C-alpha cells in the first residue's frame, strides 16, 4: 500500500447532493456539499496517509462542460507531477462519469492512479453510498502499482475505456460490459482481475497540443451524436451541417448498421469533409468491421466516448 498523499478533487454530483428528507433518494439537489465537508465526514479515510481535498467544480454532471474538463485535467496533471502524491480521486456525478474518465485517460494518460468515484444517493440519504465509494476509491488509489484512469462504484473497479452507467437508480449503476470489471474492492483490499490500463499511444492524440487547446475551451470542435433507429431521417444531419458541425458519431443499430436515409445523409456529410464514425448503440460488444465499409467504426468505443475521441483527434 502506498502511504503518500492522495488528492481528492471534488466536482459535485449526487454524492454531494442534499434532499429535504432522509428517505428521499431522488428528489435532491446535486452538488451542494463541499468536498472538504464530504471528506471530513468519512471515518478512517485518512488512516492510511495524508489527504488533500480541493474543490475543482460544483455541478450536476449532466451539465459537464469543456471548461470544467480543461480545469480538471490541469489540476490532475499538476498534482500527479508532485513526487509525494500517490494518486488522485475525482468525486463526480454518475451521469457523465464515463465521459470524464475517458477524457482524462486520453488527455492525461497517467502513470499514477486517477480514480473516479460517485454515488447514486445524496449525502442526506438514510443509507448514503458515497462514503463507502470514496473509501474504496482511496484504497484503489493507494494500491501499489495502480495506474491509469479507473472508476470505482459499489465495490467494482472499471477502466475508463469500458465503464458505462447502466442503471438510473440502483446503487450498483456501472458496468464494464462484456469486458468485465478490472477488479473488486473488498474490505479495503483490491482484488485485481486483469492488468491496469495503459495509455494508448497509438490512439492518444498529441497531448501537448491538446492541453494547449484546452485553455480555449469554447473553441472545441463541434461534434455531435446522431442515432439510427426505425424511421430515421437525414434531416438532422443536414441541420447540423448548416451549423458547421465538424464531426458526427452515429449510434448505430447492431453491428454498425445505419438506416438507409440517415446513411445517405452521413455519406454526403463525409464527402463534404465532416468526420463520421460509427459506434454501436448495443451496450455490449463492438462493431466488427467488414470489407467495403464506407464509414469507419469507433474501435469499440461507445457513442459518447467515440465523440470525445473524435473531438480530441480534430483538436490534435
Ligand atoms: N445528476 C447526478 C450527476 O451526475 C447524478 C448522480 O451523480 O448520480 O451529477
């Protein structure tokens, strides 16, 4: 176990939420309790070594923005560069946790652990899940050899690449799909099932250029997700092209299939210079490419992560 400093960065979420009644798990306001107060209320959290808590943002993660991502990536890189810091825990809302995790892995590619955690119940709940999740996240961040961006929720550890919110209410709301979790946290110990994530050098965009671009968060490339479904039409693509969209991810049916009307519009957009990527809307598996495919696939990334990947590639 690593007994050096763990930095806990607060960004808000349900974990910092307050409801009027302890029995209310859904009628709360997210992002109200400060990170120092949250951390101070968890018994035993600092037993294994020093902690630093810093509030980077205070928002409901459904409203996550590029500006917050840029600031968060900056703080992550700042603290990871300190020799006495073992790792970072990011306290985050569940709604876009998988997007922030993927973003941080792509942009920071950390050689130390960056562990995102969250809660499905507000801090005021009769039985809140946040404190245990934070304890577990700190245990993962202190684990010898831990590295890369992972998420910890309800005792499971997921990689940034695989993690997905799969339930809108239950406490165990995340899954790694058919990849399975990276491991489990059991009474403060990590049971690792596979290797820690490596920074993907072949896919990672030029991090230095990207970090510079992050300073001007308003200028991020316009990339949207469109979904293929019964009765899909091309009008949405035409409207987005009029807005100057630079990239489109199509959430496809099955193995990368797209409704013919939508596909015709996407191929026109592609011919006009818009970057188009196919990502399956199926929660498990990935698009298996075939000879003659006209639109590239996301190489296993979900639609929301394929969007971040495309945005970063357009930035790089
Ligand atoms: N809307 C909340 C958020 O993402 C949900 C949660 O944290 O569970 O911030």
